[in-house]
């Protein structure tokens, strides 16, 4: 039951990041995210240009200092109370604690394509690479060299490999 609650909370967080109620925008060379009346400043911004059409910014990626764990912590207490459980019960479940600790590695972020509104995304590091996931199967991976790759997993079967659909030259702003 506890793992089910954690799964529901994670799905709720991902949905909140991608929902129309969460607004991200670019203003005065600063990327900001607005969620439930709270403005969250991005602490890292990358701008990417297409390898072929190098004359303009094709997309912008951001990372905030807000972790999934920060968001989940608030909702978790309420969910546990609704299920007649307590944080002490959860602390006895090593699997649940490991899952919660893992959430500290994932951050709120966004991706904004040229001429479009930004979309909420989940950011994390995988080794030296930066990774953003959003929507229902979209991924952007940024390597230390500054080369970024866009992947579309929307038509892929579970476990299937997908080649990048596009590549970009990215620089941290």
C-alpha cells in the first residue's frame, strides 16, 4: 500500500510539471517557473542551436533547485493520513525510504522550443550527462561536450531503443 501511495505521488508530480496550471516563461534573460502562485527561479539555463540552422536559438532548457522530494514531502504526509498510516510506518519500509531518497536526485525544470510556451520537465543527472523528460515519452540528453540529443519515445515499445530525432549545440547561459 505504501509503495502504491509513493507511485501515485510521483505520477501527480510529473503531471503537475506538465500541466497547463504550471506556467514557465522567459523574461529579461531569466527563466522563471510559476506554480500555484509561487515563482521559482531557475538556477541553470542552457540554450541550444540546431546543427544545420545555427543562426538562432532553437530551444532553451532549465533546471531549478526544487527537487521532486521537496514537492512530494508536502503531499506525502497528507496521503499517509488519508490511508491511516504515519511517517513512522513508512520509515520502517526500507524500499519506500530508498525510493524517497532517490527522489532527491530529480529536479523541476523546463524545455522551451523557439516560438512556443515552455513545458514543465523532470531534470536529473546520469553520470556526466544532463537529462530532461517531459510529456508522454520525450527526452533530451545533454552531454558534457555541449552536444544535445532529442529523443521521441512516444511510438516505442517498452524497452525498445530509439535513435535521436535531432541534435543540437548547447551552451550554458
